[in-house]
C-alpha cells in the first residue's frame, strides 16, 4: 500500500481541516498524524524562548495511506492546494523506511 508523509506547518485547526479533506478522497485508506522525530531547534534555554517573534504555528507530520499511486497523487495535489489556500507550509518528507 503506497504511503505519503507530509510535514505541515500550520495551526491545529488547519491541520485537522486538511486531514479531513484528504480523508474524504476516494481511494485513501487512512490519514493520521504521526510522531515527528525531527528536532525543531526549539531550545527552552534560549534567550529568545517564549518571545512572540519565536512563536508560530505548530508542525504536524501526516502519513497518508492509499490503495494505489493515483490516490497518493490526488492526495498530494489536494494537500498542496489546501495548504496554499490556508497560508500553510507543506513539505513532502522523503521517507526511505516505509
């Protein structure tokens, strides 16, 4: 079963909306938020920790599973359009482990 991992930089509401939208595509088996093991350089001891300029939307690592490559391609196209419409940042994660 083909998988696609996406890193979305957006607020929780936008992430949920995009996940629901992708999940509604025919051929998509599942859309879930998985643990993101990438360090995000958010050192709590930093002199700028907690400043408003240092705060931003969260990151969400999404895994999309589909029955075939066509479903994955549709999911990516829809995710890109939705992220653009919501002012979010979307990155395709190159995952060689799955």
